[in-house]
């Protein structure tokens, strides 16, 4: 199965829209076809995975087949 990473949130004025888009995707993606994970970017630009701040983002992203910035 393909491993998909969804990155959402962020520091822009579109932060809340990004969260809504993420929720739509995560609730509708076929989890029997894909392994889905996510990174949330806070408004103050902290990158969180499972509520833990990521230090080496590039190395973390390399673990996935597909990355979608939302």
C-alpha cells in the first residue's frame, strides 16, 4: 500500500480552511488502499506529528510515497 502524508494548517490566513479540507480528505480517503498520516502546522509554524514537534521534517517526509500539502 502507498503511504500518504497530508500536511495541513500553516501560518497563512487560510489556516482554518486547510483544517476543514484535511478533515474532508481524511474522512473520505479509502484507508483500505492507502496508509494515511498527517502533519499539522500550527499558526506559529510548529510542525506536529501526533502532537509531538518534528525536528527533522525533511527526513520524516522521505518516509512517505506521496505528500499532499493542503
